[in-house]
C-alpha cells in the first residue's frame, strides 16, 4: 500500500510531496460499465474517512460509483468532522472506459450509516505512523477519539486540497481511459512543460462552479496560478484519450479543487 505524505499544518516533518491512491484525487472508480457511456456532466462524489490500523493512520475512500447523484440534502447531513466530502463534482470528460473489463467494486454499504445512501469502498491509503502524530500532539493515540477534532479536520481537508498546482503521482485502483470527444471543450492547465486536462470540476469551494460555462471563465479567476502556468479552453479535432501508464497518472488540483490529468509534455 502506498504511503501518503501530507502538508497539513500539524503534519509531517520530512514529507516532500504526495503519493496517493484520488481520489477522485485518490481513486477514480467513476460510473464504469462494460460499454462506454456519456459521462460529461454526470454528478459524482467521494467521502474520505479516517481509521486506525497497524499502528498507523489511514484513509478509507468511499465512492458513489453511479449508485446515486450525491443529493444536496444527503451531503449537508454528513458529519464534516468524520468525513472529507469530495463533492458535489461533475465530470468534464465524455467517456470513462475501464481497461480489462468492469472491475469488482465490492459490496455497497450505507455510508454514512443512517442517511439512506449506498457507497462502495474504492481504496484504503496509509497516511503515516501514529507515533508521528503522537509526537506532534504530545499524547498517546489508541482510537480516533484521542485525536483532537481540529487535527482530524486538518488531515481530512488535506486529502482533498493539499496539492494545489503541484503534480501528484496517483496510483489508481482501476486502470481507465478518460476520453474527451472531438469538438467538445477541454479545460487545460499548462505548467510550461506538460498539459493537464480537467477530469472534474466542483462547487465545494466556489458555489458557482456547477456547469461548464462557469468553468470556462476560470482563466480570469485563477489568481494563484504559479509563474509560467496558464489556463485555456481547447477544442480538439480528434478525440483526446488519456490513459495512465500501468495505473499511474499525474494529477494537479487548482485552487478551487478542480482536478486535471496529464495528457502531454513538451
């Protein structure tokens, strides 16, 4: 299992980068079947949940995998101290194609319990040894209740927004192709060396980002782009097919939480 280094305020001395299993940032189960179906504009979400195992702190990633469209009343009822809510999000790709057939997504569970909506466990990711957090907090940790709520929130928030504009190497559970059809808008960030196509957009940090017309205005609104970076709206004459090499992809997240996959380098 991959180790994840976080840049949260409380964590971690010596970490230098992020190696995740995305979610959408850690994993990309998506709404996958044997036949390609139109995915553009599909509403999706994930939940990230902390747990303790083997003297380490872990994240469990839950994905809706097409079981529901992550309704607002359900999202608003989720305990934000227990879960990092990755949604709502909308796909900005036309097709998500699983390679090698439909993956076994496991048995759906009601997550969170009591709210009536099912999700599938898409990934588990080891974050860091408990001893590291114990040293930072000056306390012994045996259960999640021993971790102060602000520290839990810091870790959870970082799993969603901890890598803005810094490329992260992502090991996905399911090898997939993301296809942008010819003639459709593709939202691209160029870092001066490589180009990244938007995989999904989200209204988590900006409530106006709920459709592609709003996304198209990001060129005037991304104020934290590093020097040499640019945002553009592209239309390609042929399908843009993005397939990670042996399950590995390079992903960046912008300041609004929108996610982009690498598709070309100079």
